[in-house]
């Protein structure tokens, strides 16, 4: 199996099959990163195309001291953040919930929960959503976030606090309607 370094070298030399291979291997992750940061699927699709253009232009700058997937991840985050700076849009979120609920399989319930969390995250301000995603999902420190976004670590912490508070408010009705796991009495659950 060919290493990322060998594939990148071939892509730098203009090998279209190598470029396609890189795209096939890494596109799902790049698109997921962009979609989470952008919040708007149409905007995310446009930005993802820009990210790939940037990745292919910047291939010669990959030194190989970090994994290629890590490097691509950073390019995706940085390019997405740059694209979002001038954009001041709030996405309207609609979620349809069937009134006739039947016992739902765990996978379907998890999917619904994930959709509700994504919908709630889409309602955050762009700054709060970005900090929440970078810190709580990607695991960046406040110092790293501050450096990437051009804010202070305190500003990052403040945005994260606001994001979490709003998510708690938005997701509270969902938590209240979920049935507790078997054997757990609601009276013992934290308020």
C-alpha cells in the first residue's frame, strides 16, 4: 500500500490519479469539518470546493513532519474560518418530529439526537459555533483557538460558555422528553 507521502509526491508532479486518490480518501472528513463550522449545507459545499483547491495548491508546502490527514484537517479549518469571516448569516433550522412516536430503535434514536444537536449548534452565532466545535469536538485548547481566530483565550472561553449555555437551553426540551434508561428513576436524576 502506497504511503500518503508517495501519493502526495505523485500529485505534486501532476498525477491526476494521485489527486483523485487523495480526494477519495480525505473528502468525507474535510466535508464534515466544513459542514460543522459553516452550519449551512449550501455554504459548506461551496467552501469545501475552495478548501480542496487550496489543498491542491498547497501540496508542495506539506513537509511531512505531521500526518497528511492532520495537515489537511488544519487547511480545512483555516480555509473555512477565512471564508466565514465576511459571512454574517443565520441559518433557519427546521426539524420535523412525528407526533405518532413508536418505540424507536437505538440507532434511529441516536440519529435523531445527533440531528437535534446539529440543529441546535446551527442556531449558535458563528463565533460561538466555531469555538464550540473547535474546543469540544476537535479538542483544540483555548490558546490554539485564540491564535487561529485572532481573539484572546478569554474571548474563546467566553464564546464557549455562551455556546454551551444556549445549547443547554435549546436541548432541554429534548432531554426532558427522553425516557430514562431502564432502572433509572427520574427522581434521582440531576435537575
